[in-house]
């Protein structure tokens, strides 16, 4: 893999998702026409870019890898102002990779969200929570109130909530639902 662009970046996302959903990640990797060696090389390249002492910063890295953002808008979260940038990724046409950046360019958050205008899933029961079907925001809205929990890695999030009176914990990688543990199931 000589050029690091959106396809290679998707391989990096899939590498983390394969910890939870290896079959889905392998199928998606094959749809990209990439081998396991390509995926390892993409991840190695990404890690080198992230850890480089000459790194240009996370926002500049995303722009260099993904190109110009499809959209960018000012957003207020609590009393903080940031810029929300969205990029399409071919593997997930109804989602966008969102980066929330501070005014100084520092990246606060990076994850997959539903594309503007795209229809999200109907989430009413734990059975509706299938891997890769929903984002953090969608699960949080559908099963409010939720309790955010610490993830097991920087690219992971967890939400605790009740669905049909049963305690649940949903796990996400890059904002995309990976699995749900339902107490008593």
C-alpha cells in the first residue's frame, strides 16, 4: 500500500473493530480489496504518523489522509465552542467520520456518526442493537437516560442503560456499536 488515503484509514478502523466483530471486519476488509498484510501495513503507517515527533497534529493528519471535509460547522457543546468536520467513508455510506476540533486545532473527539439526512435504525429493544447498526448518539437517545462508562481503549466507548427493564451495557469502537451485554440474557 503506497498511498495512505481513505481506504487505508478504513483498514485502521477495521483493525480495532475486529477485536469485537472479526467476521464483519474481515468481510469489510475484503470489500476494500485488501489483504491482512495490507491491513497490518496500514495500521503500522497510521501508528507511525500518530507517534511521529514531526507530527502535524491530529486535525492536519485527518485532512491529509481524508482530504477536504465534506462539511464543517461550528458547534457549541456546553460552554465549549468547536468545529465539527465530517468525511464520508465508502464502507459506511450512511455514516460519516466526525472530528470535533477546538479553536486551536486540537482534536477532542473522533468517531462515526449518522450522515445528515440518513435514516437511522429503529431502536426499541436490546434485540434491535445489532453490531454495526447504530452509533453512540443513536443508542443514547433511544435508551435515555444512559450512563457513559470508561472504554477499554482510547477509541472505545461504553454506555450503561436499561432496555425493557433489563440492565445493558453497549460497547462501541470509533462510535459504532460492536456488542451489547444484557443482564440475565
